[in-house]
């Protein structure tokens, strides 16, 4: 709300206003005519005693037949005991009356008492963009039944319905066969990793047989631990030999193979019979294959 407040704060009682008639605010449209929907400025000015507290209308006031668009207010100017308040309202109209009127009241405050002062109606003339036909002369209609070419347009509803149907079918397939496809993909990865393990494991065993290098044997054991870690989603590669044996419930093959490997790697006992180290490699490979078979059977 715009408050047009006098510069002095000494308020006079309303009884004094009743004794001397208050100054009437002035209003006018800044243009004599307006078109439908065009913005026009309506100016409201009030010249009053500087001791009065005056309130101008805000956007919630009744502007019929106009619509409120905005307003521009100006600071109060006071000179020789008289104050001048001025506000310009930006309005537009969609009414069809040839002459349209507007009168906005202002409010004078004194404590809890108020006094409403109306302005004289301001008028504006509506400019028509097309001449109105005479009522006694109906327009002449010409018959035209010639077919005109119509531009072909994209059938959005049809294609949207088709896309929705395709999406529903795809969702049905995913829901119905998604679990099977995931199982097949998981089996494919397991089979691929198993084949890769067997090939790498055989390569390390062959290198150990030819070179009798402890490094190749240690690489074969590490590869075996890493493969079981990935296959069973556990932490075999971070466990000690004793912990691995306990994890597999003291499995005889694992216990014997790891005992031989530890004795060769950490005890540096390469004088052991070659058949014993080959047996350790074979036991570990056979155990890995059994664990692979056990994991894959869960998908059926």
C-alpha cells in the first residue's frame, strides 16, 4: 500500500475537518482514448494540509471496469503548509463500453478514525479497431464450397500411444524374463572367469615345473586364492593358510596342498619329490573346479 504522508506529524482532529470541508482529490486519464487491452495511465492527485495523514488506494482497490497492471508513486512535496501527493496507476480494460469511468477514493487517518474522500469520475473513450456494421444491413455472405488442401501434420497421439504400448511390453519382458537374463549373464561371467583361471593356473604350474622357481609357485597359489575370492565373494586372499583350512571345514585336499606349498615356499625345500608338488597343484585345481560347480548349480 502506498502511503502519502505529510511532512509534519501534527494531526488535526476530524471535528476540524467537519467544520472546514477537506480538499477533494483530483483524478484524470493521461490520454483521452484507449484500445482494448492497451495500458493507460490514471493519475490521482491530492493537495491537502501538511498536518493530514493520507492513504492512497493500492492494488486491492476496485478498478472496475479496468484491471490493475501497476503503479508509479511520487514523493510527497510540501510547501508553505500544503502537501501534494501524486500516484499514477497503470490500467487496462477489456470492457466494450464506448465511454468508461473510474473514481478512486482516498482515506484520511486520525488515530482510529478514518474519513473516505471520493474523487470526481474520470472518463476515457474506447477506440474500436473495426467499424461496427449497421444493424439494419446484414452482411452479405458468399457461398464457397471449394475444398482447400490441408497440410499433413504429425499424429502425436497415435505415436505416443504406440510408444506407451512398446514401453509396457518392454517392462513386461523385463519383469518376466529379467531374472532369467541376469542369471544367464552371471553364469556367462562365471564361466569366462573360470576358463581364464584354469589357463593362467596351468601356465604358472608349467613355468614352475620347467624352472623350479618359487616365484612361479607362489604366483599359482595367489591366483588360486584370488579366484576363490571372486567366485565366492569372500576374503580368502587375505587369510592365512590355517584360516583358509578352517574356512573350508578342514577340507583334506586344501589342507594337504597348502601344507606342501608352504613347506616349499617358506621352507625352501625344493628337494621334495616332484610328484608331491604336482599333487598339490592338482588338488588345488580340482578343489577350485568343485567350488565352481557348486556355485553354478545355485542358478538352476
